[in-house]
């Protein structure tokens, strides 16, 4: 490049710088930087919350069940020989819900029992039962006929309510054959017929309300009559209104009202007799895993509106594993004095001329428990005091064929009760129970007419093979005190009744059954002058159908 070109280049550069200096300098200068670096903020440190592991719960849940006694022993209840169908475990599904059982024997002709079930099995249950038993022994008038029909139903609503109801008819016919051969009577003079029409209804809530209330109102109504001339008729109505208020999980308060009404038309007079009981039943309850406590008194009004205050104290103390429970109590209650109840105890009684309620005071102590899942036991000792205790004595003018009711105004008794059982589903179960009673300090009567001092019962059921069942039961007792025609008291004899039977399947829906009753041929007298049937056999078929 020559000098002239260099001079021209320098002159151009100087002119460009002068122009830049002449521009507006108030504008903000910016610098553009291009780089791969991107500044970012460091992540903040977070506090870690680590949940502590839960403590190990080594305790087992304590489930408290209030299971009623499986066996009920009614004082003075006469033992009856009634063939029954095989009892099946209701917890095990059985595809046949309907059955007809028929049979006959040397003293029983005919025997029939049937049961039918309807409903969806979830919210609606309807059952129909019918029994017919006719028997005839060697003495001319040793015969009886029993007919019983009952319809029972249950309906469960979606709002946790359960309705229960039943309607039944019962006709019992007996002949008075306990008299000397020297006396002569016609069949119409000896025939006793008792008819009962009965209705039961109840409502209960299966789940406590939002206020912790449980209620179970129930009503029983019956009309009872005989065939005497003039006819005796009795109406019974019992209304019970229990209410329970839950206070937390371990406390509750019960409040109930009971009205038990009896109206009896006395055939020997133009007037009627009312025998009513009214009770108010408050109670404070404690329910824990180891303790059940009930404490209250019961205001009551007996016949003629006489006031009585009854005790109602119960304490059950259990171990942690619920295998042993110690029981203490002091309770008071009534045994209703009604023609219908007295006939169920002794069917050979005459028409009662007066009705009295029996008031009972019972302090007791006992225990119950189980050794394992199969073996159970229970024992109790009680000191009972009875007021207006009904006793049955043979009449002194008709050969003793009728029993009359005599009341002991006061009586005490020492009562011992024990029972054991071994249950293993439907395959094998055996039960045994004993009752011992010692009656003392009677007022109004010289002795405890007709009350048994000792009873022992045992029963065994065994599925020995597939579709083959066997059963054995034994009943024995010590004789009661009775009154001879001359008024002298004497002790009756002992009695033993051994029965055995089998049932086996021959078709899918057909079984054969056979049993022998009173194998020892002991013609004992539970009630004086009324001996039972001797050795007898009975057999037939069971037809089941209608399964799902």
C-alpha cells in the first residue's frame, strides 16, 4: 500500500470517531454477553420428618358375649317321653329346610311332626310347626292326645329393626286314670281337655340408635280353657317394655315396665278373679372384659295391689381368657299363678279355686367355665325363699284321681345345681345335669307335696358313622312327698327312665328312625297314682325336602 492510501485510511477512521462522539450520550449502554453458564439458586435444605414406628400391641381383643344358658330346668316340671327329630346345628348349612316325621309304636299311634320354612333367608323368615301325638297304655284310661300348631315369623328391615311374631293353637287331652278299680267312671267323666290360643309379638333394634338406645317391647296374649262343666276360662296378657341406654362402651342404664295380667272366670262362683303383677325395673349395668355388674331394686305390685320391693343384684367376674366366671347374685322374681301354668306342671289337676303368685327371693353363688373349646361346666348353690308356693295333693273324696292346689304361705329351700357338657359340632355331644333341693321351714302346709328333692338328666348324641346317628338319654329322680287319702304324708318311690334310638339315611331325602323308651320297664310314678308307660318302642320315617 502506498502513502496516499494510508493517509486516506487514517482520515476515514478519524471522521468516523468524530461522528460517534456527536451522537446522543444519554442513552443507556448495554453489553451483550453470550455464554453457556446459567446461574441457578442452590436448593434449600429441607427438614426430614421421620414417623416413629407404632408400639407393638401384644394384647388380645377381649370379646364379651352374653350367651343364654343352653339348658333350662323348670322346677316341678314333669318329665315327658316325646320322640323328637334329630337336632341339627343351625350354624351348619343344611340344604333341606322342610321335613315330615311319621311314626308309630306299641303305645303310640300315630306320631307326626312336621316343619316348613319360607322366606328369603336374609330379611324374611317364616316357620310352620305341627305336632300330633296319641298314646294308649294297658290300663283302660291310660291314654292322651296332644296337638300343637304354631306359625312364627321374623322380618328384618333395612333400618336395623327386627319384627317377630307367632300364633299358635294347642289342644291337650288327658284321661284321669289314677284311681282304684273299685270306683267306676265313664270316659266323659275322666276326659280332660285343655285348649290354648296364644299370640306373641315383639320389636327390637339390632343396632343402638344415635343416642345409644336399645329397645325390645314385646307382648304375649293367650286364651286358655278346659272342658269342665261349668267351663273354666282364663285370659293372660303380658306386656314388657325394656329400654337400655348405653353410656360409653362399658356402662349402661336399663329402665323397663312390665304388666302381667290374668283374668280367671271361677266356675264355682259368678265372680271372676284378677291376678295381676306390675313391675318397674331400673338397673345400672357395668360391662367390661372381666366384670358384668347389675345393681338395682324392682318396685312391684302383686295381687290386690300389694307393694313389694325386690332385689336385683348380679355380679359375674371373669378371667382374662374368659374361661372361668365366678357368679354372685341376690335376685327376686315372680312365678305367675295361672291356670295355664299350673296345667303345664300337672295335667291331672282339678280346676283351681284361687290363684296366687309365687314370690321368690334367691341369693346365690356359683361358677361356670370351659376347659377347652368343647368341654363346659357350671355349678350353683342358692338359698331360696318362697312366698305362696303352690303344692299339688291328691283329693280325698274321688279316689285321689284329681290333684288340688294347696299353698305354702312361706317355704325355704337349699338348691344345688350342676351341669357339664362336651360338644363337638354335630358329630358328638353329651350333657349331664343334676338338681338337689332340700325344702325346710314350711308354713301353711306340713310338707312340700309333689316337689322332687333330686333329679339327674343326661343325654348323648353321636354321629357314629356317615349318615348314621345314635342317641341315648337317661332321667332319674328321687320320689316326692305325697298325701294319702287319710291325710298322712308319705314319700313316693324313685324312678329311672332310659331311652335309646338310632336314625340313618336310606335315600337322599329319606331317613329311618327307631327308638326304645323306658328300657328298664320301670313303671314309676312322677305324680302319685299315675304310673308311666313301661317299655315301649317307636319308629318311622323322616322325609326332608325343599332345599335351596
